[in-house]
C-alpha cells in the first residue's frame, strides 16, 4: 500500500485517539502536504520537533492497527463486497456474505 494512502487510512480509523496537537500537525503534514518548515513556523517548534512528532504519530497509529486490525478488516470486507457486486452466482454471494458476517 502506498505510504500516504496507508497513513490516511490509519488516521481515518485511529486519528481521534491522538491528542489535539498531534492531530493538527499530522493533518497539516499528511492532508495539507505542508513542509516541515511551514509546520514548524506555524506552531513555533523546530523542524526536528515536527519530524519527530509525525514519526511518533505514525508509530502510534501503526501500534493501534497491530492490536485492533480495523483497517485490515475494512479492506477484507470491502474486497468481498466488490466480489459480491460483480458476482451473479447466488451460492458465491451467500458464501461471501457469510464471511462478511463472520468478520463483523
């Protein structure tokens, strides 16, 4: 998975578990594509501080995923729903829906 997409998905699922300060800086870096210098200037901290905070947020979000697996489950369910939409085979549809229900 491309890094920026992975960061976005992890943030979408677990971002609310970060502090407000972490969320603001992470959003500026990932979603607003601001440079470390721009973020550092806006928040009155060093570029190294911004870099460290972004890396720490990446680790925190990855740790949540390694424990909860919500992004992994989301991807699995999304793939199965796509297969259901493409399938005209009723037994296949039943099998896939049963798998989805098991995951929930």
